C-alpha cells in the first residue's frame, strides 16, 4: 500500500473536482426548500409536480441492476483476493460481515422504535398504472427503460463472481472488463444524480402538497434519529469494542483523525481520506501488511453508516406508504441488504440505488416513497461517511491487535501527542484517493 500512497502523493495537485459536488449539494438543498414552500403555499401545484420525482425514480431504477451486478461480481473478486492474504484477510472479512450485519440490525431496531414516516400514507408506486397526466408527460416517462428484476440479477452476479474465481488467470480479462463496465455504470449514475435537484423538488413538492407540514416533520425526524444513531454507534459500540480489545480511547482516536473528519465533512465522502487513513494508521503503529489489507477491503465491505442508513430509510419509506414491514419482511430485507450493501460504493447515487433495489425486491409498490429520500439523502451523507470512516479506522486497530501486529507503545505516544503525525508528508496527497486495484475497486461510501 506504500506504493499506492506514493503514487497518489505525486499526482494529487491536479485534483480540482470537489466544487462540482458542492454545487450539487447546494442545488439539492435549495430544491428541497423550494419544493417544501411550493407544497405548503400551492398544494395543487405541488401535487402536479409529482412526475418530476417519478421520472427521477425511474432513472434510478434503470441503474439498479447494472450497479448490483458489477459491484457484487467485483466484490466477490475482492473477497477472494483478501482471503488469500491469510489470517489477516480472513479475520478482517469475518469482522466486516459481523459488524455490517450488526449495523443493519441497529437500523431496524431504531426504525421500529421511532416509526419514521408513519401517518403520511403516500400513494403506492404502480409501474402499470397510467397516471392522470397529459400525453407529453406520458411520452417522456415512457422513454426511460423499464427496470430489471433485482433478485435474479443478484443471483446471476454471485454465480458469475464465483465462476470467475474458479477460472483463475483465464477469468482476469473478464473481471477487468466488468471493472471497466462498472466505471461506465457509475459515470451514468453520476450524470443521473445531477438531476437530483429536479427530482427532489418535484417529489418534495408533491408530498408536502398532499400531506402538509407532517411530511417535513417526518423527514427531520428521520435525519435527527439517523445522526443520533450513528453517533451512539461510534461512541458506544465501536468505542466500547476498541477500549476492551485494544485499550484505546475512541475520543483520542477521533482527535487524532480530526483533519480527516473535516475533509470528509466537506466532501460528504470518505474516499478523499483513504490515503491519509493508510498513512495515519501506519504512523499509529499498525504494521503495513495489516493496514494494506484491512483499510482498502474495509472501504468496500465495512460500511457501517451505510448499513444503518439503508434499513432506517427502508422502514421510513414503508411507513410513509402506509404499508409497514412485518418482522419476516424486515429479516429478509436485512439478509438482502447484507449482500447488496457491498455494492453501495463511494459514488453519488449508489447508496440510493441499493436502497431502491432492496425495496423493489421486497415490495415494488414502496418505490413511490424513494422520492422523499432523494430530498434528504444528501443531508445524511456526512453522517454515513464519518461513521464508515471511523469504523474502518477502528477495524484496523482491532485487526492489528488480534494478530499482534501493532506497537502498543507507539499507539500511546501518538495519541498522547508525543509523536505527532507529520502533515508535510501528506500535503501533496491531501484529499486524493489511492489508485483503485481489483482488491479495492469500490472504495469510499455513498
């Protein structure tokens, strides 16, 4: 991983792409506020804007199958690569699966306690129902291709992934081709997400026009509950585990990573902090082999914040549509999300596509409520990214402790401030993601 970091340090000064995402963020916030005002002041006009949200949802649905297929196939390849590293890789993967499942379960528990979205009773989504719109709107919505069933796609992706593993070197060119296909799919998804302000405006205006202030209250309830849940997960769950296993205080670790938190908060993605996390974990005293395996693999498979978001958002949509999920449906949704969340890569919109995939696989009629999530998704992205990043930092220390590849004395000196991290070694690479390899293709957190 040292070579990766070195390469990123050399090429970083050319990075200038952050402002575009900021513009999108501002546009979404403005669209949500404007949509809410239109819905409150002109309810009938707000309801008539529903096709804007429906069109955006259809575009997201169009991308579900390609996103799931590419990321799951490549993800299985990443698992195989990590597992070949031996004890460190196997231990890391086992930990990631357990923690992701635990985070998903926490999302379900909190969602069942607060019942977000309850009482809105939105209109269920029916792709076969002709909406009461004019012929121009019908024509435009009809241009967008229909969706591909999610569960068959998931099964096909798993089979293809394991088949490519069995092919060995012969499967490498195919895996590389799928990697190029994934880059194309994510590029299309990013293009679609630039329409998020339009989709959010139409969806929020329609919902607020139909339900009034209750919709705004429900969205704020979900956001606040999500932020509180993420904070408690970091401090209580991750902090407790870190203290018991490694004797490290979570608040000292977070202080040590303060610059990375600021970077993540400004970009809404932990991808920018990947090379810095690698450098800081090595400086902290964790051996390079452990850091080299755990960090990039964790960026693909240890998405605790995303896991909490997926289950809480799913329950929010189900309650808002007036069709809450029973216990059996929630458990099956959790199992689906355990697999599908590995496809929630660090690309804007991938998490939203994964959420839509879970809803479509269980209750397609719930897709009509995804429009509300579009409006508040960006507000929750910082909490997701910060939780994912902290989870990977904690995982690196835990794995290092379990395999006895960590210098406890160095950890104490660094966290006490006796041996501060030399920021000059990272100036050139500040905010630059490490080059992607087959083992770490899906870095970052949507």
